[in-house]
C-alpha cells in the first residue's frame, strides 16, 4: 500500500487516540482502534475526520465489559440496614 493511501488511516488513528486520551496505553488498545479504522477504510471511507468520528461512535456505544456493582452485590444479597 502506498504512503498516500495510509496517511488518512494514520491521521484518523492519531485523532482517535487523542480524543480517547490513550496516552501511553498498551499497544493492544491502539490495535483495536486501528482495526476499526482499517475496517471502515476497506468499506470505502477515506476521510480521516469521518474515520475518527465513526470509530469514536463505535467505541462509545459498545457495551461495557466492566462488571457492575449490582452484578457483584445484588440488592437481594446486600445486608439490610
């Protein structure tokens, strides 16, 4: 792939990382972001702003994998006050 074609992907990755404040996070986090950008680019999107915005939208709307407090401590198991 030529440098010209990769430039929008790199710009989109940089913008997304700044927006998400990834800083010095693990490379696997940046790889997930890059994979999303690559998938969008393969689908035809070439505008780095649009790539970034779509990735941010996707990440922000994905269900969280965090365990909620209610899952760990259901109200029925919590001591009554």
